[in-house]
C-alpha cells in the first residue's frame, strides 16, 4: 500500500518539472474592405522539414478553407480529419494571442533534438504566410525566441522553460 503514494508523488514531481512550450502570436489589424480572421496552424518540424508533432489549429466551421494552409495541409492536414490533432479552436480576431502547448501528449513524447516551430496563417480574400522559429528540445534554460511576419502575422514568440 505504501508503494501507491510514492508512485503518485513521483508522477506529480515529474509533471511539475515538465518543460513549458508557450506561443504568442500577434494577428495584425488589416485595413481591407473585406476582412476575415485568418486560419492559423501550429506544428513542429525536424531539420529535414518532416512533421515531428502537430500542435494546433485555429479555424471556423468552414473546413473547405483548410487547404489554404498549404504547408500544413500537405504535411499533416490532409491525412487528418476533424477533430484535428492538437489544440483546435475558433479563428482569432486581431490582437495578441497566447497558447500553451506544454500539456499536449506530443510534447511529452518529443525526443531531444533540434526542431523548428512552424506557424502558418491564411486568410480568405487575403494572403498566406509562414513563420519559422528554430529551437532545441528540451530547453536547457529559459528562452524567449522570436520571429516576425510581414503580412498575415506580426510577432510570433516562443517561450521555452525547462
């Protein structure tokens, strides 16, 4: 009977030490006649550009537009169906948005190595943009890595905490 509390405490200690993987994305306010919030996909790729882990997807009920997220669609989207792998949610209005992927099973299963976070945005009657942030997993120290988009995304920040 004493073994059960020890196992439970060990599991809690491991969970408390799990690395943090948080992404902040700024969706810019565009001055256009017909504005639609962008669809946004998040995933992790290896240096060879293969998908290591799908993380998330922001879209509305119009699945027909998911193909506009071209890289996401070709690499992982077309082999999935709703509900999509990772955290999914509705499109986001202009502004700063934060999402924490730390608790996803894909992050716990991600082997140590070099990767890149890929964030792709596509907007109906608009453009498409891909932003990449290279990182090393698991993080050896707290880091804040940034990349800047030019049209459909502005600042993309990846915060890693061991």
